[in-house]
């Protein structure tokens, strides 16, 4: 079967080790099933995998991809939940210390077929296209959990989203707007800021700009480049929810400001199967839809990876099969 995979890591030149070619059909353990993939979205996790972050040489060759939508063995339209918990685990699977994502321990979803645990298969509603549904299990689920599970914020609160154009950031804008938050964003270019406004953001600012007032919460996926601005932008008692650090994981903590103004810093990772079901229902009920920057055939995956690596994104990059 055709797949997008990596056979050896390259920390400095990730595109040089990206391969598109034939791989063996998936092996299906007991309790697992196969999904015929129709669409899969690209995430920063896939670029990290090419660099060897969290994916050592001994696990390669590894098919990339953490989420997908397609057809189950009976021809039903389905969405694939990307978090794989250990057998017998109960409760929040993101708290399982041995949890993993597709493309870490198990072959990923950027292929014509993928093996997945049966409990990781959810019905796809007819209202969502395969491409839209493929955006939900990673970036959009991450945004849903940040806003509605972890933040403690409520409709009417003001939320700042750092880095307006990424997949999680655009999801935060769309979902926040649909739920009644005042959503502000930062972006590096006028084009990115305008795109966020077009999605429903109330105000957009240059990266690092002084805000007209402090906010109730900040949604952080950028990390080192924006952390200081996030801390300084909060009202006393405000909250930062962080789910990523694409520009670096080791900023100055600014603990004096954190304790003096009694800020909360909350970590958030992906989401549960139940939360993905709730996200799907929310999309159907509100009309909120993933923003797709570009759809490309799987064979043209290199073009999509290049767009992400260069920061030329305005929503999700989706590969169709």
C-alpha cells in the first residue's frame, strides 16, 4: 500500500528523509480493526517525527500521521481517535503513562489503510466531509480540551490565542467564537491576522503587542517566543493553557509574576474519545467546521510538509487518499 513514512531521522533537514512509497499492509492484533483511509491531516508532530523527536531509529521505518477519517471494514464512514491507551486502561486515556499516538509505537495513518483499536473508531456524521473529519482528532480535539475541559473559562470571557494561523490556533478561534468567547489573536503578518478576523476573532494584534486590556485566559501552543507576552497579558487570577511549544520548551518561567498575580498554568494534551465525540456533536450542532488551508493527494505530501515547515499555513493541511 502507498504511505508516507520515515526510515531514518534528520534533525536538521527533515524534508530530506520524508518518503512516499510502498509499505506492507497493516498487521491487525486482537481487538483491532482496519480503516480504509480517505483523508488524513498534517500536524507538527509529523515534522517532529522526521527529526527523530520521540521516534528513535529502532522504531523506523514508521508511517507518519496521527489522525484520519475513512471507511471501516463494513463500509461505514468513521473518524479515528488518535490516542492509543494500554490494554485494560480505564478512564481518561491521556493520563495513561504508557499512552501513545499513532506513528509513535504503532504505524501511523498516512497510508491507504491503517490498523486501529476498535474503540478508537467513531462514526463520522454525514454533515462533515472526510477532509473536515480528519482534522478533528488531533488539532481540533486539542483545542476543544484546552477551551472547554482545562481552562475553567466561560462564554463571555476574553481569550488570547497566540499564533493565529496554525491548526490548533484556528480551531481555538472557530470553537471559541461558536461558544461565545471574546477571542483575540496574535499573528506575525497582516495576512494571518486578517484571516483570524475573518474566522470570527474579535481583535488581532502583532506578536508581542501591548493589548488594550488584560485577558482572562491565554491559549499557548507557540512556547518560548510568546511565553513572556502570555504571562504579561493575563488579568490577576488568569490562566494559561499550554498544549505545545513549537518555538522551544524552555522560556523564562517568570515565577515572580505567576505567584504575585496568582496565575494558573495548565498543561493539556490531545483529548479523550468521549471528548472527540462531544467535539463532533458540537460541529454538527453549531456549524463550526475545520478551516482547511489546502488539500493535496497523498503522493504530494512533500508539498504539504514544506508548507508547514516554512510557516505558510492558514488552517489545516489535509492529504486525501
